[in-house]
C-alpha cells in the first residue's frame, strides 16, 4: 500500500487502460496509479506526457518484480488474461482482469486454485453488469418484483470486422481467433448481467449448455471486398468462427438462458440486448439508441388485473423507487466513465475489496463460470450442438 493506505495500481495494456482515467481521478483517495506496462514505446511515451510521475515498463515480467505496486489491471488481449493473472497473484499482486478470465477449462481451474492458494484478491472487470438499467433490474429482482425467473436473454452484437484484419491484410489476434476456433468466443458481456439476475453461484447454477454457430458469411465478405478474392480469408473454410454464435444454458432450478455473440454482422449501432421473464414481471432492453428500456410488472403495469391488454412501461417510470443504491451514490461520476458507468464501478469494487479484505462482487468463481462458456461452446459445436455439462466451480467456495 501507499503511505496513505491506497492501492498502488499498475495498468497493463496502455491503450484500453486509458479508459479508466475518470475512475482513478475520482477515487484518488483509495487508489494511486503507480505504473503503466505496454510493449509499444509510443503508448508508453503518450502516458509519460500525461503522467510523468508514473513508472513505465516494457516487459510484464519486470513489472511483477517491482515492489512499487501491489495490484494490476490487465487490459491486454483476452488470450493472455489467465496466464498473466496467475503470474501476478503468484508474485503477490492483486488482479483486476478485463474480460474474459480464461479461454480453456484448464485455465479456469488454474485461476481458482491460484486464488485459493495465494489468498490474493481477484476480480473480473465485467463492466456491463454495472450499466444503469442492468443494476436497476438487479435491484428489482432482489426485491422479488419478477417472481420466479423462467427465461433470460443476453446478446452482444458489435461489428468488429475491421479489428480482425490489418490494413495490409494480415490478421490481428482477433482475426487469428476467428481463423482457429468455432465457439461462443466472447460471452461475458451477454452472460454477466443475466447470471447476476438469476443468482448464479448463489441461489442457482448452470448445469448444461448447447451452442450452434453460423457460417462466417460476413467476415468472408468483408475480406473479399477489402483485399480481393486471392486473400485466403475470402475462401470458404479459412475462418472457423462463424459470424453468429448462440448458446442455450439451463439452470438447476429450470430457468433457460439464451446468449448470442456476433461481431461480424453489419447493423445500426446497438451492441447489447437483454431480456428477463419471471412469473410476475418482464423486462426488455432498448432495441435502438434513444428508446427506453421496457418493463411490465403484475399489479403495477396495465393488464390482466384491470381487464385491459398488457402494456409496457418505461423502466425509468420506477427509477425513483428502484434505482440501484450504487447509481444513486455515484451516478454522476460513473456516467462520465466508459461502458455505461462500468469502468468506474469495477475500479471502485476492486479497490474496496483489496482495502477491506472482502470478496469482490465478481469473484474468481463467477469469472470462470461465465468464461467457461468459451471452451464448453467449442465442445458443443464440435459435437454437432450436443449438450455439455457446466462445471460447478463455485462448489469450492464453501470449502475454501
């Protein structure tokens, strides 16, 4: 800790890491930016211009040997997260990891075992859980307004084809993942908020999952249009990852969850979709920017009890009564941060967990449960869409 009792944080991955400036400024009494680590000299130089006092590292291993920080924020390519998290905790540093936590089941188990062995704080920074409507729905669920949950949906639909292929036609790390795997490859933005609504790893758990994946029509067309028919990516069979992946999960209590991830389909910009159906209420997120999220609550909204057809209400109609307490406290500051306020709340929750020695709200068991859909979906796709069992990682929480 710093002399003032603050967390001394190093950001690993300077480009994405720059999105946390607002949170670090607001929470300066609890966290101090101690270092930046990035292999790109231009990125390090840019950080030096704005934060001349911050130590800069090119190599991650050198940062881990430095005793000037006690926590790292990993904002690196997702396939590095698990290994870098284990390295940091083994070196005695707490970890806040960007999504996803891991990409294989072996990595999932290694993360769990490392947290249990070292006792370090580990949190996954799933910022979509903290968006204002998602937290408000969570507050309403906790107060029983939806009754027993029957069905939930989550989708992350974000056209990132331009991030898969460089201007010279070579593949980025994202493009290499499209080339090499067929699975639901980036599920936690879709799954995280839904899992919290359903009480996954608390009052319920996932037991099985099935995944189907489309052909890579959109990415293949993008490569052909930009680089011509001679580019290998323009040919059938080069990209294994289909444009749209859909996973169905079943919980122990019998709820069904549908998760869609699509990063190659062109459409107007509205990346997220969520829905929740309970026996006494229903929620539907906006279909496009500018539209209100919608909710119907038995006994509060029009329909059934008053003899009229059911009619949606705006979620904001209930904001005075059911706004999440965290948004009431920090809404102004959070709204200035990225990802709908999530980039603020993940820092606050992580820092509070480190300083207080308390479990973070998205702990290692949540992180690996949500991230395990990646390898589980790959197994299901390889088996022609057969169901596979979801490991119950959180069973170890009671023993640890």
